[in-house]
C-alpha cells in the first residue's frame, strides 16, 4: 500500500516535469521563430545603424553598398566634422560662382580610412587634415566615401611604362611631364585604392577599368600619386599611386615626342601653311593651329603658348565644363568702369538658342554671327580690352581663348582671335568647317599676325 501511494506520488512530479519540458521546448521554438522573423524583417530594411552609430546600407545578395556616380577628389583640407552624423566637409574650388563648393562626405562602416599603411577610424579624422577621397554621389554636393587617404601632398605626371612587376604590385616608369622631372625614373606603388583605366582618347571618362596585367611596357599613362612628406619637390619618401590612365594612341607634339607616341597631322602642316603646326586635344575634342617655332605647354585646365625664345606669349586656351551647363564670366575681369557685369552663357534646349544674361537682366539670345573656321561660335569673353573669346564646343563644354595686355599683342583688342579662329571641333557632327581655301587663309592670317 505504501508502495502504491509512493507510485501515485511520483505521477504528479512526472507530469509537472513533462509540462515544464514541453513548455520550455515550446518557448524555445517560439523564441527561435520570433528571432527568425525579426532577422528576415531586418533584411528588408535598407538602412540601419551599427554599434558606432555609423549609417550603414544593408545590401541584399551581391548588392554593393556603393552605388551611383563615382568620383575621385584630389587632396584638400577638411574644414568641419560632424561626429554625431559621421560626416565631414571639404571645400573644393570651382571656376563658377560661388568659386568654392562645400562638399559633404558620409563615412559608413564599409569606408576605408588610411594614412600610409595604417588603417584608421572616423574618430582619427581631424579638421585641417588633407584627404584624398573616392566616393559615390548621393545628392547635390553630398557623397558616401568609399576610400579616404590622409596625405600631405600629391603630384600628377605623364609617364612611359618601362617595367611591370605584377607580383610585387609595382611599375617602373620614366617621367616626361612635368618638364622638371623629365627622364626621371620612378617606381609606381600600386595599392588597393589604385584605379587603372585604359582605352582610346575619344572614350574620355568612359575608359574601362582594367587590371595591372592589362598594362604593357611602352604604354603612356597619366598618373596621380599621394605622398606623406611636406611637398612633392622636397619629399624623398614613398608615393602611392591612386590613378593610372592609359590613353592610346598618344600623339606626338612639336617638342614632346616620348617613345611610343604616334605622329599625327604632319601632312596637313605642309599642305596648308608650312610654317604652322596643328595641335589636337582629342580628349576635350578640339584642335588649333600655331606657329611651328612655338611650344605648346599642356596643363590640366588647358594650354599656354611660348614663343621660339621660350617666352610666355600670354596666349592661352582654357577648358571649362560647368556642372549646370551655364558658363559664368565674372564682371571683375573686365571692370565696372567699362560697364561690365557678370555674364552668363547657356544653351536653351527648348528654343535651340544660345542665350546670354548680364547681371540680373532678362536673358536674351546672344550674337552668334562670328564663327571660327570650324564653324564654332565666337562669343564675347567679358575681359578688359576684348582680350577673351568664348567658344562653345557643345551645350556643356566651353573654351576660353585669352590674351594679356602685357603679352605679345601689347593689349591690342581681340588679339587672341587670330588663334581662336583656327579652332575646329574633332567631332565633325558639332559644326561645319569652311572650305579648305578659307581655312588656309585663316591660318595664314594668324601666321602673319604672330610673326611667323
């Protein structure tokens, strides 16, 4: 009897344990289901915040967090930092009003921040740091930074590739521009941030991104490097290569014929005016003629012309691509005493008309009665003594041809127009050139005026 009662006493305990086990198991299953549900819901949320309060884009399968238009920014100083939003601002110069563009960069968990070989965090950034940035556009003057390198200096050059060591991530090259570094042997150090492009000049910014093994000895390339010394001219330390841009074919110039360049337009020189030579900027899409004894100095924003004695003629051509398609010419370049105010040019796509706006006045059609021998319009450059001429190559690309009162022409009105009139677009669909006879006369007039 006692045994039976003992057995019955155990039954409630077994039942209770069973219920606890079943209930506990049910609780575990339910908790797992809730967790799975929360996880799946989180995967559908495109933006979250990590433990460091960084804004993070959660990618779906194979989706990159960096999307949109990519842009590389040359080194400039950080002017402000917002630690709560993980953003910082850099001011970049503009050739348009307001001439300085405050640009905001967001830092996310996928952003890489480096100085030399050290990986840093957002908290390591400081106001006045000079930073090189590769970023993706997310709005007007707002970008998400992918790569940030804190640097003290940078330099650009044109080089001929002499040796490629793929396994060592290095290139041996010979510099031919800038002139002060010509024939210098340099080692290009390739880093994960290095972007290599290769293609034809006509492809411009659409040249394909390739690998180091796609380069070849003899390639001619534009190079951007960042360094960590005080100044490129004094720094003997290492430079890291951030950009390699190989453009082929590379055309020889009058006084600059690096190994591998291709002669171009040699027949035209003798068939038109023997004492004149033709320069072609295939990347921006234009050509012009100049005295064969002169030298064309090529810069990032355009070209300058030097005479046979190496003196600056103060004649130059500047390339300009306004972000909004409107070219602003400040009135101070001419002066209020001459009645000059800010002058803006733009193309009205609705009426297919070139428009001009002076100051705050109502825009009006501009005078397009004067053209180059290539059929391109020549517009008033809003510079004192008429020493500036604007030539639209398209609705977005412009050339400014200018002279200086103290230059070769001694301040003669429209002295630069003899050069400007020889400009022709390389794309035949842009405008219709005049006859070959008229082109020859235009080039001869320039030769006579400039004493060649």
